[in-house]
């Protein structure tokens, strides 16, 4: 199992870096749209569409792809609205549902469209600022995940959300915060344009992104638990599905893209 995870992870990293640095810019948005469509196929599976009719998973994936490709020609027109809706959900609605639970029903499809399409729009917008900008934002989530995992394993005593994800602890959250702030120090010094940020708002943004990454992770765990599924799919051997790998990115990328949009406006 560990070997499978490592091999899959190496292919994922190599493929992602190839997309960022080797593909023509005109094709990167298409690749991101295909990933969003696959995530849409998984999302529809978590909404239990197979009860009324199995084709709905493919239809939902196709709808996600169609909307992404339609908006590709005019991303600046609709993207800020999508990002704002996504950020509002993650800040104001998702935390309430984590406490009270959520039974999606058909409304879950609409939510999935907003979250996945806004994530695609964020990926393309951040990439437009430069592949290193997108890589840095995504790496922030990876750093938070890794720091939380090892800190939680070493020092975890107090459960964060035992009914949703028993392995997560408050000590892991603290480790994630420390890891992200240290990563922020590195990014602030070396990433082009980051030096223009004042320290206080920069670290405040890092803390908010860290919090949203945890909320995104927990929310996907919640809907998987309510769907009685361990993984969102088996598309990635040893890693589950695409949603399992990008759950925290879905909650953080729109905020990062919206922030850069506000700065540039």
C-alpha cells in the first residue's frame, strides 16, 4: 500500500509540474477543467445520485466541464463573483454545517458547481500571475497538511472533530499554523511581488488560508462520512480520489485568487 501511495504521488507531482512548466499556456486551463470535471464526477457520487439514475454522475461531470470551458473565454467577468460565493460559503456556512451536519439533497449539486468551478477559475487566475504563484499557494496547503499530520502524531491529545475525522487534533492545527507561518517567511522573501505586502496583513491572510484549509478537509470528511464512503473514488491508487487530494485546495484557492484580484484592481 505504501509503495502504491509513493508511486502515485510521484506521478502526480511530475504531472502537475509538467502542466505548470512545460505545457503551452493555452492548454493549462483545459487540463484544470478536466480535473474539475473528474472531481465533479466524484462529488456527484457523494451526493448519492445512483438512487434515481446512474448517468447523473457523468452528466454532472460534463456540466462542470462545460461551464469551465464556457467561462474560459471571459474569466474576469464571472470569476470574482464565484470566488466571493465560495469564500462566503467556507467562512460562514461550512463551519455551521460541520457542527450541525448536512444532508445535501439536490442542493448539493448546485453547491458543487459553485465550489468546483470557482476552484477552476482560481487555478487559472493564479497561474496567470505565474506558475510559481500558483505553486506557492498550493504548497501552503501541503505544508499545513504535512505539519498537522506529524505534529498531531507526535503531540496530539485533544481531538478537533472526533465525530467527523477522529485523527485530527488541536495540536495538529497548531503545527499547521507554525508550519504555514514559517513557509510564509520563506515566500515573503523570495516570491516575486510578496515583498510588497506588509507583514501583518500577510500573516493574517496566511492564518485565514490555514483555517480554511482545515475547514475544507473536514467538510469533505463530513460528506464522505454521511455518504458512508471512505474515499471520494479510487481514481488515484493508494490515495483515494481527486477530491481527497484537493479538498483543502477547494477551500483556499478562491480566497487567494480573490485577494490578488482585489490587490490588482
